[in-house]
C-alpha cells in the first residue's frame, strides 16, 4: 500500500474531496486509545470556515472517543484500501487495535490528537464546531482546521457506498469549467 | 434523452441512491410556479423514516418555493444530463422556465406538489421533517415519503461534483457483500 506524500491544501477547497460522497475512515484518540471507523453519511455545510457534518451512531466504539475529545480526522481512502474499509467497518475497536490489525499507519496530526492514516490520500483534521445536533440527530458539525492532500493524486479513485455490500468506484472526470458561470464554480 | 419507466422503491433503501453523493436536481412548486435547482450538499440522516438533509442557500430562487411549500422532489440525474445539470445551475428560475428551456419533462408526483423530472432515473418525494436548522445552517431535514426508481438502471452513472467545474462520473461497482458482517450491510 502507498503511504502518500502530502502537502497543505486550502481549507476553503476541501469540498473537492468530500462533496463527491466518498466513504471515509474517521480516526479518533482519547486518553491514550485510538480508533478507526468507516463512515458514509456526511456533507459539506459551509465553505469558510470549512464546516463538515457527519452522522455518528452512539453505539460505535469510536463515538465515545470522538465525543469526549471533540476532535477527529477524516481520512479519505481510495480503491486500494477497499478491504481495509470493509474490515474496519466489520470490527470494533473495543476488541482490537485496528491500525495494527489492518496494516494501516498512524501519523501525528498537527492540530488534533487523532492520528492521520498515511495510506489515505487525503486527511482533514477537525475540531467540533457545534455539539447541539448530536443528541437529536447524531450529527456532529466539524470545522476542518488543517487539510493534507497527496500531490500525486489528481483524480482519486474513491469508494462510494451503494448499500448491500456494493461500492461504486470513482470513474472518469469531466471538465466542464468552460460551461460554468465563474461565480458558480 | 430517456424518460425512464419507474417502479416504487422501498423508502428504507433510498441510501442506495443518495449515499454515494450524487449531484441532484431539486424541484419545487408554489402558487403555480415550479423551479429546478442543482444541489450537491446533502446526506442521509436516518433509515426509517428515511431522513435526508440538504443545504439550500437562501439566495437561490428555489429557496422561497421550497421554504413556503415545505416540499420538494430530489431527482437524481445521470451523465446523459450533464449539460442540463450545468445549465440549471447557471440560470435563475426567476427569469426562465427551466423545464421548457432545458428540455426536461415534468410529471406529477403522488404525495407532493413539486414535479418529478422524467429524465432522471430516480425521484424522491420529500416533505419537510424539521425546519429548526434552516436559519442557522440552511439545513433542510426532509422525510422521503415516496420513491420512484427506474427498474432498467442497475449501476447508474451518476455525477459527483469535484468543484472547479469538474464532475466525477460513477465508475465500476464492486460487490463485496460476502465480506460484510450481515448486520453491517
């Protein structure tokens, strides 16, 4: 597996990697414990500051780590990691160390304690922006405070969950920039 | 363009068509006026009842129609409609009838007044479930009350916006059902 080299990425453009609806791996850390969960229910909510909302079920082992630390990292895997994506989703961090078990490499983040996954081409460090929607909807509203994206990856082959065990893999890219009104890009 | 034949689709499975993050066309109706807008910031929020959240900017002409009627239809286009997707996003319903202008066909919905777009392979009729997050986040929480999906479309080539005028088109499908724990499907 590739451990990508990354550079800083502008926070106002994180939609380029999240708006398409990829399955992501959410990492967390609390009191010396780290964990990873697979997550697919999320959306961009604002450009600047970059807000990102996601649903986290309270029964997930990661929920307590994320809820207590009020931090996480959103890591975006590509198709090479599909077995890890499924295995992470199948298992509970209460029983195993998912980094060791699934050959994923933790790297320190800059602004949060949750680790980056080196094998994911993009990593977004997040701090909790609003906790008011957690109780009713399990909806965490995050501010993305630091973004790392691999410079070598132009059109990432991200995974998009269709339910029933099926993933759609990102296909070709159409560049229709010339058809857009500039303010709508 | 294809005007798809559709059948009823189970509401608890609408995630199969929305969780992957497609660009959608939102239709609305209010006091005899209808409109269409292009929208990409959305997420599944609950299985049953099927809840779906989306961000709608108050400056959009559709905002008033949607806000007043408390209804909409989420129509999912495929790559054949990419020119319409861009054109709808470029224009304002205050000036033109987007159905006529862009050769899209309105069909009556069953439970809401907003029309279905026949050329979209899937249509989800929505009623407003929670208006409390609109003021702060522009976030409409919808209950999907009726779903129509084309039976002929197995792996829809949906459009996924990457920003900067680029769309990712849905690629191949991987069926990893055998690797999933049944309760995680």
